[in-house]
C-alpha cells in the first residue's frame, strides 16, 4: 500500500507570524499532529520549532519580545550595519526562551522538519533537514532578508538568505517528498496575489554582487504566484488545505504594536478552532 504522507507548511512574514502561532498553539492544545513532514520558511521555521517542542505557554511573548526589543533601526541603511538586528534577536531569544532541541528530536522520530533557505550565489532554494548540523544557523538563514540584515548567514561557508526569495510557498517540494495532503498556514488572505514591492527593487539594487539573487528578487512576484497556481490546481492525488486570515492582517512584518499583534494571534486561534471543529463534524 502506498504510504501517503501529510505535510504542514508555514509561510514566513515576520511579525505576521503571530497568526501562525495562534494556529499551532491551538493544534497543540487539541493534540492535533497528523503530519509526517514539516516545512518552514523564514519565521515559519521558528513557529514550527515551538510546535514541535509542544510549548504554548509563552509563544505570543516570543513575538512580543521581538516587537518590544531594539532590533530595528532604519537609520542603519546609511551606516552599513544591520537595519534588522536579526542574529542578535535570535541570540537573545534563545537565551530567554531556551528552546529544547532534544524535545524536537524526540517528537520527530520518523518525520522530517525542514528549513527553506536561498543560496546567495545560485539563488536556488535549499532544504535543510533538522539534524543537518547546528539547527539555529539554519533557522536564522531562512529569515535573513537581503539589505535589512547585513550580517552574513553562512552555511558550509556560503552565504544564504531568506528562503522566501526562492520558494515562499514550498507546496511542490512537499508533494515531491510524498505528501498527498498539505496543510498550508498562510500569513496572507486566500485571495492575495503577490505584486512587486518597492523593497524587492531596493533589494535587487543592493544585491549587484549576486546577480542571480538580484534576478530572483526582481521576479519574486512570479515565483510566489506560480506557487499559488499549484495550490489552486494541485495534482489529482493531492489535497491542499489553506489556513488563511479571513482578511488582511493588521500586523505587518515589522509591527511593534502589541495590541495588534495580540489580536492577530487570537485570530489565528479562531481560524484553527474552526478548522478542527469542521474535522469533527
């Protein structure tokens, strides 16, 4: 009999990840984990980390601490320093919240947990499995945005960037790995289609050292929307379920307003509860 796998994919989105945390916290509370494959992009890797640790006590606080901290300084665009102090944020978070890699390992027996990163030189997506050496550098690399994060993320001596550049919604990867049912947690509403943003042009302008990465940034809208086409028209033997905010989240990638973040976290909990209740009907 064919082994049909189920995958959980979590999109990135910076502080919009509070919505994703609301969903996974509800999954934990309801003992819902039918998954064989877990794939995270950017902040989605961190959300999966705590889902696999099975900790819900202060997941909202993990996002609020980043909002309250001194990790964002747009003035640094003129100094060459990190505009987003991403490495420092992860280092401080690891000391504060002490994620247990042993708990992840125990909960992953016979399963795969993957971080998506983008190679700077080739601009292709790379998929690192938990257990491939130190995990924290992989998590950091998956969310290292061009321009905003100047401190290099290196894996095996090569510079890496945010996985969302090359594969923002890795549904095809999950399908290639044998997933016949895919649960995709989005941080955008279902009807959303990617348009080119100013930040992509700025990123491309500052990425002349990496011409393939520059090109990837300039066609990011096409990359994103091609994944949406796969989601809307999956192969006949594949079911894709999207868990999306019903309307555009008020939280933005760099939100610091804690009340807005709390509201979007609660929205994630509500969306998850409605989904799980529907399974029981």
